[in-house]
C-alpha cells in the first residue's frame, strides 16, 4: 500500500486510474447484460379461455375494458389474436407499467400457463393471428435470404446488426439479440406498438423463418471484427476514436515533449 | 551570439543578472538553467535507461515474431474464430513491432543522448551579391537560348503550350454527359405493377392489411441488366395502409390512394436517404440520417427536421386482376433538390 501511495503522483497514475475505471464499468455492464435466452412455450390449446377470462378481468380490463372492447386508456383487443397476447404478455410489455411513448420490456408478470390462458381468452373474442407453428421457429432456414429480407424490411429501424435504434419522441426499435424466436415471429405478424405489420402476404412464413435464422446466426457468430461497441456504427465508433485514439495521441505528445527526470 | 545563449550551463545565469532597478526595460531572459538528468550524473540510472531501450527494441522483435506466428502457424478452418485470432495476432504483432522501435528510439534520445540547448542565429535572407548573381544567371539563359532572336522557335513553343491542355478537356468531358432529364423521371409509368422488394412479386390490394408496410419496387426492375441500382435508387416506394378516414387528400389527389393504401417515394427530400422508419400508430415516417419526420395523414408534410419538401406521392390504382398498379410516374422529381429543379 505504501508503494502504491508513493506512486500516486506519477505522471501515469491518472491514466492508470482512468483505465481501471473504464475496465471496471465495462466489465460490470457486460455481466449485467448477459443474454437471457428465454424459450417460449408455443404449444397452445384453447381450453383455457375461461381461466384466461378471469385473469383478464382481474388484470387487464381496467384499460382494455370489460370484454376487451377497449376504453379511452387502451385499445380493443377483439381480433388481435393469440400471437399479440403471447408477445405482449410473454415479453413483459403487458400489463403496462405506465402510460408513456411505448410499452417497455420488463420482467414477466404472468407465467407461461397464465399467458396461454390469456391468449386463449383473447383468441376466443375474434379471429386474429395465432401463435406461430414450431416448424417456422427452428432457426434452420436460409440465413442469407433472411439477411436480404432483414435489410429490406427491418434494418432501417432495428439497425443492420439488429442492435436497435431511436424513433421519434421517445419511441425506439428494440435490439433483437436475446429475443425468443417466437416473439420475433409474433412481432412481425401483429405489429406491436408502432412497428408495422408484416403479414404472410408481405413476407411468407418461410421468409420469416429465414429472418429468424439470420438473427440467430449473427447472434451466435458475434462481431467478426472484434469489439462491436454496441453495433451503433459511427456514433459509438466515433466517440471511441475521439476519446481513446486522440487520448493516445495526446499522451504520446506529452511524453515526447516532457523532460526526463 | 549573446553571452547567455551559448548552451553552456554555467554561462546561463542571465536570469539572476536582471536587477530590480531596470525592470521597466525588457531584457532577454535567455534560456533557463540547464538541468542535468538522472542518467547524466548517475551511471546506474544510465545503465537502467539503456536496459529500458533494449527492452523496447526487444518488444519490437517479439511483435514481429508474433506476426509470423499468426501468419504461418494459425490454421484457418471454416469457423470465423481462427480468422479472428489470426487477425488479432497480425494486428498486435505489427503494432508492437512498430511501437517498440519508435518508443525505443524516443526513450533513447530523451534519456541518454546529450540534451544541451543550442541556439542558431538567423541568417540574412538575401544579400545584394546573391541577387545580382541570380539576375545574371537568368539573363544568361535568355541570351543563350536565343529566344529573342529566333521568333520561329518562340511562336511554335507558345502554340504547342497553348494546345497541350486540350486533351485534358476532352478527358474530363467523359465524366459526363449531364443527366439531362434523368432526375425528373423514374421507371414508374401508367399501369406499372407495384412489386415486392427484393422478390419482385406483385401485390394484391387485399394483401395490404391495416398497419402494414410494404417495401416496393417497380415491376421489371429486377430484369434490368444495366443501371439497375440507379433506377432502384429513384423508384423505391413505401406502401402503407391507413384507415381511409385519416387521409386528408388535397384537391386533385383524392383518387391517388386506394382504400386507405398510399404509396410514397422512399427517398428523403433532404439528401436522399431511404425514409423507411414507419410508425404505424402515429403515422409518422422518419428518416434515419437527419431525423426528418413526415406525417402520412398530411400527405407526408415535413413536421420535423431539415427536409424542406414533402415526400412525392405515387398515384396508385388496382388493375383488373386485383394487383396494385401506378397511375403514372411521380408528378415531381423525387429526392433532394438540385440546381435546375426550379
């Protein structure tokens, strides 16, 4: 400890301290954001509509109205289908925590069984998109074709590396890493929040399977060029080179022109 | 040379000479006293600095070896992992090889090489004798070439020099031709089907459900052999369906949409980025480059950002088979402003 305190006025002490701080925060952040790969249960039967109805009255009817017919605080859910419920409740977006620019992802409020019952109830109100079949969610499609479809239809909001991006007035397109394949599929067919609907006439179920395969592939392979800095392109890369790159240049300049002891 | 700028440490005590009585008059303070470094006085410190320089050069050697290790001994298989390791070794090896030599030389110069200050006086910029000599050289050249006496040589030289730049003009002309009216027209025409990007399959009006967004190219674009990207860059369209009651068409545009289905150019009127971020609840279109925001319910009027003009609308209709077709080309040039746009 004495040796350490003697060196605290060393010219490199500030640099060392800065590096330690950066590594610590970076390390903590990496631990805190470890990918949480949830596997949604997609086998689904309609027998639970009655139980789902009870759950609905207790948890959802305040905003969506009795019989899900809508109210000034929430839209009608007639015809949104089981897929919309599985997505919104399964990712924790519903029940909504507070009114805001958009519903945020948060820890799930209902377990898989209750989610299935709620989906059964909402599906019984009117025809809508169903929970997708398992064969489109296996991630065994054509990743290259999925990449083409992703870049045409999804990349403008979700970023070419699926890292997400900002929209207007506080809304944003979320990052897609760690999102369950079923939830990606359901988001495409139901168009949650401000996302447009990509129905089966626009992108075929096989095309959606390819997109999911592409997302799985880029998530599994990581960034080929090393640290991706959040895949945010020139924003984070520019910030890095301004701070780290120029910092190194300045450090070398100071070293070159300083007097030797 | 002044008596205090000879670089000898013992003679540089001019600072102390400046007495308080003549503080009004500016005096050249001279160089600060020369301070000896640790390595100048202590042989052990000099030895240590020598070792440090040697270590830095050694790091350079290790870096070069690392490079060759990465290049020759990392077997590339089909996975991206080995490529990543090899790239990292090549990069780190080169960096250490260069940095080791650079930092070693700098450390050597700073710690061990003599560091006494040296002053150099400025020379007179031009002496009269030099000027006369230079003038004589130029005069001699003119005289010896005989350019004044031989007008034939002078005139042919002038002619040759005047003509020589013309090939450059012809070559730069090949950068053209000017785009003529290419900026004003796209592939869209009466009856051109709207097809999906990238598959090229036609779209039925019934396919476009409420809240949908389709990325659209004109039929036949995929069959072009030449200029496909240029045509695509002008003709791409975003197709969306809103509740028809939300559309507020201006006079003359009432029949440009079909059952709430509208088609707008995807090229931003600011600098031409693809405006494809569609928010289906607010009916806003957002440009990712500079956040220009267009309101679909007001015929894509700019409600935020640097764009100046609304996105051009493509008039659409439905043909006898139920597929969406264009009524005509865009009624105005798509994309950013240009000089002759008017």
